[in-house]
């Protein structure tokens, strides 16, 4: 039996369904990408592959296929051959005087798109003949009410009018402004990415790399303008001229803040116009329109540099191997910015910060870490004794006590003492032991404070009477003592002779004790429990006749009033915190028949928080007190802060 073997031909196997779908999807995506690319090219090249280049002279030039250039106003009969009709029509339109930029196909759509930073900038895309009248062209970046205030910090090219227009330039193009500036000065100018046309006097389209570079330059300019706008006043277009960027000079004026850290540091907000900040404008309006007091004045109490005699500084790690950097937080962040050359600091503060920083590096002192609650050094307080220039240094240490601090604190103290072998830098060194999370700087318990080295008290002669005050780091102290002395001297003029004076929120008695030359008696109080020993030392330094006039208690303002401290007093001095008078204290003052404050005839109000002063002043004036004097003192130049002296008399 014969076996018949049949050979079958293998048929090609069909691809799986998933593979077919992937191929179809790939072809579809490629087709869409080609379409998008073609559309983009057509959008950005509305004149076809020939291109169109023109200059501010109104003559349009193009190149034919042979590369020969020609002008659309030429009498050459061969000129224009080979050009598409659309190109010829546009060339004739652009050479005419009535040409409008929006007549170019695709450009009106780009001008109205939301990619433009400002819709008002679309007006700048229309060419106009040069004119000396400001209304003949739209104000470019660098002109107008806002930019006039910062005009000296804008580049010359930003301040020039747009005498030329470029089809391919963005409305806010920095290069277009540079070209306009150079031509307005009558000089030929060749910018990077803008090559001269052969014989046409026009400009070629920048490459994509140059366009990206231009975008980065524009973004940098926008960031500078944003920082200027942050410092705007309440009025439109009113802002400080020198707040453009950190490190710029302030024009060399005595009333301008010149500091290399300005802009990044959060300590100062204004470089110039230091008596025209928003809160100061607010004060002028309030006293004139609400209080009906037309003689309000304010001014700088001191110079703008070297006035700060006490500073609290944050601490951050310098490296993972140890060491600390001291400074203030950057604007809008919790990153510590070192400020070794701060111009508002007393020179002794900058020197102390430098020595302390070097000591932490040498001894590998660890900075406190808020996330893990590890590390050692949390904050630093530096106070200057003006008479000697020496420093009272306070270290805030992350430990329950000296024993738990271990050798790290001892090594740092040893390094600090070794760095000041002559004894000209350190007055004393203190430590405040504070543990746990939170932004509170000091622990308030008495056991948290320890003196490591030096004298017990820092001494200062403050005010017109040159009273000797004894100060410790636990007490509140004005950052600008020189300026505060002027406020105290002015307040003394409003205390009548032989009056009985009561002072609430008195602190160490800096204001009240300077009134002893005119007052028959002084009673002052404060809530700080550490004041007792300091006030005792201050009173012991007074002459016996003045010492007999004074009485002092540690109590709140309300407790002092209800204890009879204002009983029989005719003048009340208040220097409350920024939140202003307590509502209970204010209730006693507005009641004419109040048993605790009914004899008062004058209130001398020293305010460090203007919003609270406005509230308290309105309540006092509504209850029969009349504003007889108001004056502002700029104690912290560069900040939006105002110390105000207001005097009220009872009328009915």
C-alpha cells in the first residue's frame, strides 16, 4: 500500500489584535504630529517660505529664490518676480503710511491671545511715527506712573519709546527695546540674535535658542517688577524707588538704606521713602480726617544705619559636620539668611555674630532642628552697651539645664572667651534653657536663666535726665535706644509741673523716671517678674529727693489701676504692647466718674501699634477726651513701623 505524502505550504500567521491596534495608534499619532507641526509652521510663517523682513523706515525687503534682495518700493521692473500675490499685497501695505500691524495674517490673533502678560500691551504692537508727545505711543515697560517712581532702576532700553516694530518680536521683547533705544540715540546697534539684513537695513528672525534666552531675560525682568510691586503704597503708582533688588546702591543719600542684604532679608522692606510707608500714610489720613488734627508730623528719629542696639537672630546648621549660621529668615520662608554685614546693626553686633559663628564651627556646635527636636543652639540675643560698645550675649539652648547641656555648651563658652582675650567684646554671656517645639524664643521660668560669664547688669543712661538704668536680658528693651530717647524727651514736655503721674505698662520706668524733674510724684507698674531687682538698682542710683517721689509695683495695668495707683493722679502715661490698651483699662478711662481714674486730666499715650492706637483714640475721643498733640517717630528705618506720641486732655 502506497502512502501519499502531501506537503502543505505554511501560510503567514496573522499578527495578534493588540499588535495591530498598536500599529494603527502609532500611525495615527504620527499623522497628528505632522498636522500639528505643519499648523505651527504655517502660524509662525504667515508669509510662506520667502519670509518678510522690514525696518522702521517703512521699506519692506525680501529675497527671491536666487538670494538677491530687493525693496518693495524699487523701480526695478524685475523686482518682485516670483513673489506670491499675497506677499506683494502685504509688502505694499506695509510700505504705506496707513499700515496697521494687525493687518498681518495671524498677528491679530497672536496679539489678542492670553499668552501676552497684559492685554494693554497689544497696543504697543502697532507702529506709529516718532513723536515728542507722550500720548503718541503706548507707554512701554519703564514708563507710566509706576515706572516713573522706579525709573532709575529700569534699564535705558526699557525706558525708550517703541520707535521700531518687529513682526517677529514679542510685545514685551527686551531685544526689541534695546534696538529701539539704540536707534533713538542715533547709533547703529547690532544685538545678539538680530543680524543685519544685506542692504535692507532690517532685522532677521531670532533663532529658537535666542528666543528661549529672551524669555529667560523677560522672566528676570518680570521678577524684578514683581518685587517692586510688593512694596507699593496704598495709592496707585506710589512705591519706593530703591526697592528693586538687593545690593543696589541707594543713590548715596543719607535717608536711603544701603545694605547688601536688602531684598532677601526680611528685616527691612523699604530702601528709601522711609517716612512714607503705608502705615505712615495711614497715620496722616487718620489724624487729619478722623481726629481732626492738622498738625501731625513724623520723621526719622535717628540715622538709617547702625541704629539697632539689640537683635534676636535665628540659628540654622552651617554644615552636616557642625557649626551654625546666624541671621534672619528669608522673606516668605523659614530659611535662615546670614546677614554678617547688616547696615542697621550696631557694628559691635556684627562683630559678635562673626566671633560666635567661628566659635560654633571650631567647636562643632549643632544647631537646633525643629523636625527632630535635636541639636543645641536655637536662638541668639545680642544687646549692646552703648557706653562701652560691649555685648551682652544670650544663647537659647535646647536642654533642660546646664547639666543636660553637657560639654558642648562648655566648649563653646571656652571658645568665646578665648576669642576675646582683651575683654573688649563680651560684657556678659547668658544662657536660656528651652526645650520642646514652637517658635517662642525664651523660656520664662526663673530656673531657665543662667549667667555663664561677666557682669550681672548692663547699664544705660537714657533720656534727658540721663538716669542710669540697670538691664538684664530678661527685660524688654527698645531696639533703637537713641531714637527712643528723642521720644521720651518730647513726651516730657507734656507733663505739667508738680503733677502727680501714674505710668502703666512702665517696664523699667524709662519714660516715667525721666519725668521726675517736673512731677511731684510718680507711680509706675509692669507685669514682668524680673523687674524687681533692676528697678531697685535704678532707684538706688537716684538722688534721695527723687527716690522719695517714686513707688513701683509688679502688676498688670488693670491690677495697678484697681490698686489705686491712679488715685489722685492728674497725668497718666501708657506705653502698651502692640495690641493696645486692655478693654477693662479703657473702660476705666472713658468713664469720667470712674473711682479709679476719675481724677485724670491728661493721657500721654506712647504707641507701638498704630491700628490699636486708632481704636483706642476713637474710644477716648467719643467719651470726652480731646486730642491736643500727635507726633510720629520712625525708630526702625526700613520697616513699616511707626511709634506714635499722642496726648489727650479731658474736656467734659
